[in-house]
C-alpha cells in the first residue's frame, strides 16, 4: 500500500509474496520479490525448530531449565541480529 501511495519501495516490499513463494519452493522468485526474504523466513523456521528441540530437551531432562533459557536467549538474539540486520540498518542509511 505504501508503494502505491508514495511510489517508493521500502525494505520490506514484497515480503508477503516472497514468503508465499518460499513455501511453494520458488526461492528464486522470492529473491526477486525481496532480496532479504529467505533470510527472514529462515529466522522463523529456525525459531520453530529451536522451540521444538528445547521442549524435547526439557522434557527429557537433558539440560537444566536455566541453561536452556540462557541458550535460547543467546541463540535467538544472534540469529535475530543476523537475519534482520538490513532492516535494523535501513533507517540509518541515506536515501
């Protein structure tokens, strides 16, 4: 909608269409819609896998709850910064 009103693209333009393309296995098309789409999609996919693994690990008592929480925070923050860095950096760049 923003693009239609202002005529300008934003860094997130095309993410919804790109996510739809990724789910249907069209990664090249997803990159055309938004060059950061695969990176963002992977963040959510990895987070889902991590949640499942951490629940299994906690139920099997492989690790203590405190270690799991600290590990989850550390991994999630690093993954977030890596995947969303272009979006974090975008407001500070010249247009």
